[in-house]
C-alpha cells in the first residue's frame, strides 16, 4: 500500500479551508494539512457563520469581532441621500438556547478575517503550506488514498481530501470535469476603501449599512463603515466581460477609475457623502461576478468540496462566506459523529458523512444563493426603471413594517447548523448524541 503522508488534506487556505481546519481540530482532534497557492496572507459576517467560529473557540470569535464593525441598522436610500426604509439587523440573529450578543452582524475586511483564522490554526500547530498550487490528483488503493501533486513538483498522499480552493477549483475539475464552469453574470463590482478623513459628514450618515440605488446612474451601491476609520463602498455596474481588467488596480488605474466615478456620481446628482469615498481611496478592486447553480453532488469517494468550489456565490445578501463557514461546521460535526473512534480517524462510515452533508447543505445553499440572485436582480431593476423603483420602495417599506426585516435576509442569517445536523440524522433513524 502507498505511504500515507496525511490523514486529512485541505486544498485551499482561504476562509472555507481555514475554518474547516480549525473546526476539525476543535471537534475531531484532527490536524489537517492545509495547502494554499498564495504566498501571503471585506466581508459581512452574520450570526449563522459567527456561531461556527464561536463553537471552534470563544476567543476566536472575540478576535474576529474585535477586527470588525458591528452595525445595528440596514438602510435603503436613494442616490440623493433620502432614506425610505431601515431595518433592525439584530433580527438576523437566530433564537438560540444560549443567546450571545457577539453574533450581531459585522463588517470586516477579508484579510483581517483570514489573519485571525490563520493565527488560530497556527496557534494549534496545524500544518499550513503556502505557494502550493494544485496540478494533478489521482486516487490510489481502490479509492482509499488520494495523491496530490503540486506545480512545484511536491506530491503528498492523504486518506481524506477537502477541496476549498474557490470558484476556479482544481479539485472540482478533477472530481467533475463535465461540471459547468461559473459564468460571468454581466455585473462587475467596483470596490473602494477610504479613510474617514476623506469623508463628508455634514450631516453625518446615520449608523448602519447603506444600500443606495439610482435610476439616473442605472446602478446600485452599498456603503458601510469598517474599523480604523475606514469606509467600504461597492458599486455594481453592468459592463462587458473583461477578466484582464479584474483584480486590484495599480495606483495609476486606481486614480483614474476613482476620478471618473467621482465625476459621474456628481454629474448624476449623488449625495456628497456617497461621492466622498471616491476622492482619494486607499484601495480599489474591480471584480467580475461569476455564478452558476450549486452542484447537486459535492463529493466522490473520499474527496469532498466546500465553499465556493461547490457553490460560487453572488454577494447581494452577504452570505457567500457564511455558507462556506456553515459547510465547515457541518462537516466537522458529521465527521465527529461517524468517523472518530478513540480519538482516531476511521473512515469506514464516511459514506454517511457525505450522505448527510449533501442532504443538509445542497438544498440550503441552493435556496440562500437563489435568494441572493433575486435580491441582486431586484436592486438592478430598481436602478433601471422609475416605475419598478417606486414598486420596490413600497415593497421594502411594507416588508420591514410588517416583519422588521426582509424575509429573504432572515432565511440566510437565522440558521443553527447544530440543529440542522441533529434534525437530519435523527430523521433518518439515527441516534445523534449531543454534539
């Protein structure tokens, strides 16, 4: 039999991979080896993801929350600054048996979040290897082992492999070469981060996360505060597909893009408080949004996908990273239930893990991500049509008045992954011990 280098390998050291590594250590006592292609080390975080971090380690949640900015209100505005509805974000915290004020929604920069996940993993001596781009995979020993070969020539073998390597997943391509690749949605996001010294606060914007739409400009935007006197602004534009232009802009490109956006917003009559972040942003990133339906099968044998590798998101309800974190939490609980015996990994019942994982996650992710598409389409239709814009405003106002928040948002955030694991296994005749 071929030599076994690792019990568990995780391909991808982003949010999904690092969360899974930490969750496996916490719940299963496993030190998975993480292989990440980058050489270095802005999200919204909601209660459904923050629960998973809390269950890994309360101090991890404390550290993540300390790097973010909580916000209590969600506000919908017109481009001239007038507000027509606002909702209480604390309604997006599920009713748990043990309430926790730290589960309030927060805004956080992606690199700060990943830094906390990485530090926690390294503090537990979880092996993490950088600069490791996957080149090939093959199954050995009748599927009980997988050999992974990286571009630098290194090869390793593992009993269990998790693919958390993002939208362009090489693990997914190996498992399901016929699977449709994510396609460009027709929308490109222009994201900027500015310091408060550049902002206009007369009068100050009310506290919260702001969703702005403009029939004049034919696009919609999002703006919210971050720690360290930073503000994040995102504008969603209909543009032709141009992958060469995507990514972090050079200083020259950033200056030109920001100047053009500032002039366009002022010409279209936007409130100066929405224009100010574009005057001298510290960072500008252009991202083309790609999407497809979640796969209906997320694993084969002892190779399993999670995060964007299984279900690439669109960002309109802030649930992309949350769904990846939920994946990690569910996988860790199921592995603990079916595959940990006397503190050792025993994979005789791994088929049960994959069965329940897909049963719990495929339907859940499909519903959440479809809601995200729906909300994005609503936002864009609002920007395209004066008539629909008026309908949309009345609809938002009515839903918030009756329910305190949008039902479409509650579906994503108000979720208890422990409860869903227990429900799925017990409904199938199992006797699930308290996890």
